[in-house]
């Protein structure tokens, strides 16, 4: 049986030594969804893919300026890749970000016409972005966007707690307790449970973050053949 939002609310009630009269379904859902957003942001700050990464595409057009909307489900960008000619996986090239205030003494107009396709760039402008250089040929699915998914907030207490929060839903409860005490003006207890939340999430991040690519033990160099 899946762990539901109600489990997180019930444990929050136990932490603050209260019941549904103080933290009912409406307040419990509000505290849960707020905590879910906070946990997701904490993972994004450490670039942890376990928060949920989605791959989406845009068709390259020849419009100038060459702008596109971000995916509606995007919470934060991970990277953009551009393929000018086809949909072959090996032909996608990672684009680098550029800012209007730092174009290395070049104007956007110059970049649109002259930026090398071997080194594509993009400019993030809120809910849309522009690709440089401006394409001279249209290409279906020529832009590939990897992005972190916006967390889906719960509408009812019966909904299941998602991954990776399901690994320890009580971590959410600690954050919910901190938020509850904050609304009550109890700064001391809010601080206690905020610290508990931070300690728990730090340990969980070690479980779900990227594994090290470093060898765990030194490997001696082996030489065969000619003997010195």
C-alpha cells in the first residue's frame, strides 16, 4: 500500500502534539505542498536528478529572433542541445548560456548571424529562450531540452507521496511542523524542526545524489612484457 499524504499529515500532528482540530485536511495539504516545493528546491540546488528530469523537444524554425517557449512542466533547466540537420542522437550539440549584459563585445544581431553552429548558445528570458545563431534551415525536433520537473502538488490527502520523498515521508513532516509552528509564532519550535528537516534531507541527498566516478581504492600500474 502506497504511503499517502495523510501519513505525512498524521505524523506532523504527532510531532506538534495536536490532532485534526489544529491540523486538518485543508491546512495539512497546504503544509504538505509547501514542504514538497521546499524539498524539491533543496534538491535542485544540489543538481540532484532524482528530483525528476524530463527530456522534451522543439522544432527548429528560421524565425529571427529565433525564440521558443520553455516546456510547461519545467521547474528548472538542466541543459539544452541543438541538432541543426537531423534527429540523429550523436549530432546534438550542447548549447552554452549567454547573457545580454555579457556578449564579449558582440551584439545580439552579430550573434544571430555569425555565431558558429559548432558552438550554439541560448539566452534565457523568463518563460522563453533564444537560440544562436539563427538557423538557416528548419529541422524537426532540432532542440532538445533536459529540465527538472515541476513537483505535482497533492489535491487530496489520499494521494501517494512521490519519489524521492517516499524514501522518508517523515522528513516532509518535520518541514511541515516547522511551517506550522512558524504560523503560530513559535520561533523556537519552528527552528527545532527546521534543523531536524535539514539534517534528514542532508542524509537523504547522500543516498540519491550522483555517485562518485572516482575509484574507491588505488589500482597499481601493471606492466607486462619487457622486464626491467
